[in-house]
C-alpha cells in the first residue's frame, strides 16, 4: 500500500516522537521497487514499550484506509496533514 513505519525504542528519546512524510508520487523507493508514498518514523524512550506499541497499532490501522492515505497525499501542507491525523483515533 506504499506505507512505511520504521520505529525504534532508544536511549536519549524523551517520550514518544513521530515524524511524518507523504508525497503523491513517492517519499523514497523501497528496494523491491515499491514506491513508499507515506512514511511515519516513530521513536520512543525504552521504558515506554506499551505506549510505543499502542501508537504503532493506531497509526498502522489508520493508514490501512485508502481514503485516509488519499487525504494525506492531497493535504495542502504539513499542518493540514497533521491536523487530519490528530483528529483521527487520538493520534
């Protein structure tokens, strides 16, 4: 579906942070030739295992929706995409 959610729990991270990138064409080309059009990088502190997994679950379920992915691809800017994500599923 053209989505990538790399993630890690690591020392030096305070809380849980995520970075989001979307493009109507591609953010990058995966090695198998699959264009990744949405990427969400998720990093969290080691002690936040439960919150890390909950966030991964929410974002993964959300991005399975074609209409959600299309809305993100067509967002006017990053602020609009972030507002849309925050309004969904408490992300």
